[in-house]
C-alpha cells in the first residue's frame, strides 16, 4: 500500500514523525505534507523534499492518511473546520494528541472517517519510538498500514484505548524519566572520577545495552539483574542503598502521579 501522508501540526512531534519517516525510507519525502502557521520553521524539511503548507485544508485534500499532531485545545476548532474536506471511506485520521478519545475525534468528523489513536515518543525522530495504538471500527488494511508506519519508526503495539493515558506515562513521559536516571548516573560517574563526556557515554550505552537485553532475549529485568548481583558484591551494596533511599518507590510514585495528572488536569 503506497499512500500520501499529511501531518497537521509542525511542532516537535510532527517534525519528528516526518523526519523519522524520511530516514526510514518508508515513504518518499514528496509524499509527505506538513502544516504549520509559520512555515519558515519547516525549511529543513522542505529542503529534503517534504511539501510544507500553512493551510490544513490543503493537507486533507493532499493525503490518504492524515496525522493530527496539534495541542489538545486546538483539536475541536481544527477538525470542525476540516469536517467537509475529508473523503469518507477513502481517508483515515491518525491522532497523536494526548488525552483526546476516539469517540471525541469521530464526533468532530460526524463519524464518517476511521480514526486511530497513536501515542509515540520523541525517539521517533531516530526510529526508536515505542508507539501504542488504539482503534475502533477501522478496516484491517488501514490499521495494518498504521502499524507498518510506526514499526518503521521503532516498535508499535495495539492496546485497548482505555490504556492510552497509561501508555502516555509509560512510553512518552518515560523518555524523560529515563533521561533523568541517566543524568543522575552521569553525575555519580563524575563524582567517582570520570570526566563528563566519558561518564555520559558509559551511562547512555549501558542503559541502551540493558534495554536491548530485555528486547532481544525477552527476559524479565530481575533475570538480568541476578547475573550482575553477586553475594557481598558492589552491585547489591549499591542496590540496597538506593532502595533504602526509596529508589523503586519514588519511580513508581512518579509514574502514578503523572497518570493522575492526565486524568485530573
């Protein structure tokens, strides 16, 4: 299936999606259109061959698949203005907007257009996103195409829509949480003797390696931890001190606090 893709919203996420699609080779840049009020900020994408526009109507007329990547408060106005531009049964809307349900999106389009919700993270720009996808009454061919897109940009999984807020916390906020862990690890590395650049490299590559062990082997974290944690060793000493300071508890509480914030803004 070869389709033209439009991205409504040329902010950080919209641009990251466009860049990831280009880098993956999944689609030609000329088959991507991205919109933003100030198109001058999209010069880099335009130079790569992407079509840029300041008119959302042009995006809908151009594309087979429309990705909505705007702020939540903009959704109603944008979709109501575009309602008559969509071609029922010939297009699909993919929303990457946090907190806006499929039911709400569909209602804005008079339930005429198939809607998919996708929750990627910013690693999509380097084709390493974890994207959670939810849909309702979407033709199998279209849903598979959406999965193909996001699997080109990392890994994608279909989930029940009721878990989308949780997916936002675990997958999207999770990028920031992981970065904060890495930063703390770097600071600790500097304190024990490394220069900042070397500590950065060691910390980042170590986290990357840990993640790849789980993804490639399909193991549980505790299985990999047991291989490093020897009796009376330095790993268990460090672990116990972290846990005494509330390491795991703080992380769990942080995840839950982020989830509660989504549901109680």
